[in-house]
């Protein structure tokens, strides 16, 4: 079934978002000087995950984008047609291929690059993106998905619960870019660390004082949904990532031991406990066929989950470094058709937080999308 809107129905900023997700962004010397005026010599991007390796921009009023740049993705961002430049009024804009939109540069928080009192780098514990701080209790991963940088760049270890809680406090009170909600994610724990991770969940959820989400593989015994609901979890993210089971076995073998239905059953059971809109599941766009991705959207929505679409971004540290990301046209079509597929089930594409759409194929309700809320309003220049 064709999408209700076409690419041409989208605003220039919305079209730019999908193009930048695919083709990345160049930065003019003048734009770099403009950014450094506010950001100093600090890194312009968190660049902690494959999907967060770019600069975060707000285009026009509320189109958020994490745009890949060559310094972190030289494997596919080379001489991009899209340029972050200074406009005639002295502010920033993105332009290219006949498209143009005003841009605001998201300021990284002050705590990025700093250490706690024991000399532990805060960025070994937490990173802020948009209006949300992400903490990772487990560094590395017990699994080895071929598209994820965690098992290839980081040795497996667990972290101090107190340090994690303190890093959340620091992020929420950052003077430059205070976070407004929390995501606990990171690598999948080994069986012997399940109890430890549950301790982290309880400590962060009960002490943060703001909404806390969990993104994790539902490894046996880990995610006790009634208990998490009781202690105040906001949302769960149970990511399928690849819906095609043959491709899933090829690229994320350990994650698919129990099969796709195991994840779908968990999503359905969790949604029955938590209620509508509180269990989401991400699918990567560009590894499997369009039809397979859309079937995944339908399957997640049919089980009461919120589908999230995120374009595959090949990380230089992974075995899939030489893959090409999906084209801008493919990304836009997958978004439009995925949005309509979810709508037929009475479900909105996630995430619901507008700034958190920066690395997903989601738009705001003020445009042609479903994201409708702000936990916070990030500072941009």
C-alpha cells in the first residue's frame, strides 16, 4: 500500500533529515568557527555509539538530526553534498541539492570530558544526547552483533552503581546542557551479572527523580516487568533490530538464539503490564528488504509495541564497516510506509520525545510525524 504522503509533501527540513541520515554532512570553516565560539575546543559530538556518531542539529523548529560527519564516519561520509554553513543573517543553516533549512547546533554538556572525584571519566558512565542522558552499567557486551561497536571496541566490564547514579545527577544538573530524562542501556550482561544490573535499575530509577527508560535484550531473568513497573520505570525498549530471521542469524547470532517470536512475545507481555506507548522496539533500516522491515513494524504494533525505525549506520570499528547506508530515498520511503503501517494498527512510530528523534526516522507532530512531547528543551546555538 502506498504511503499517504510522498517525499515532496515533506518540508525542506524533513527532507534534509532523511538525506543527512544517509549522506552525512560537511561543515564549512565559517560554521566551525561559529560553533567553536560557543563550544570552545570541546568535541562537537558524543560519538559514543554507531548511531550517535554525528553532530546533533535542530532544523527549523523541531526537526532533530544526528548527522554523520567524516571525522567519525570516513567509511561513507566523503565530500557530502550537504553543508552546514553560516547564513546571510549570521546564523547556521544546512543546504544542499536544492534544500535549505535554518539549523541550531546542539551544545554538548560541560561534564563530557570531565572526571568524577575518583578520577573516573564521566563519559565512561554516561553520555547526553538531545534532552536525555544515557548510562551504561555494562561496558562491552556478552553478545557480538556485527553492526554494533560495543564488542569490538570495549572490553567487557561492569561499573560502580554509585558512580552511575552520580553521573546521572551530574548530567541532570549540567550548566550547559542539562538532561531531562534517563535511558539505561549498554551491553547485554553475562548471566552472572543479571543481579548486578537489576541493582543498577533500582538505584537509578528510584533516585533519578525524572523519567527513566530501559533499553535491553530480554535475557532470561533480567527484565521483571511487574517489578520494574512497581519501582517506576517509564518505558522499555526491546529492540528486534533485524526482523528477517535468516539475516538476524547471520549478523546477530547470539541475540537470535530464541528466535523473533521470543522478542515479540516479551513485547506483548510487557505491553499488557505497562500499557499503551510504554514498550517500544527498534528496527534498523537498510540491512533487510523494505518489505521485511514493514512486516516487522506490523508485527511489533500488532503485539502492542511502539515501532522505532533507525537507519543502519556502518561503524568503522565493526565487520560491517564497508556496507553502504541506505539511500535517502529508501530511508524516506521506509519512514512514510512504516508510519502508515503503524497507523493502520492504531500505533504511532516512536520515540515520542521530539529531541530523541535525532538518530531515528521519526518526525514531530507539528510536521509529518508522531513525536509529540518534550521532556526538556535542549540548548542550541
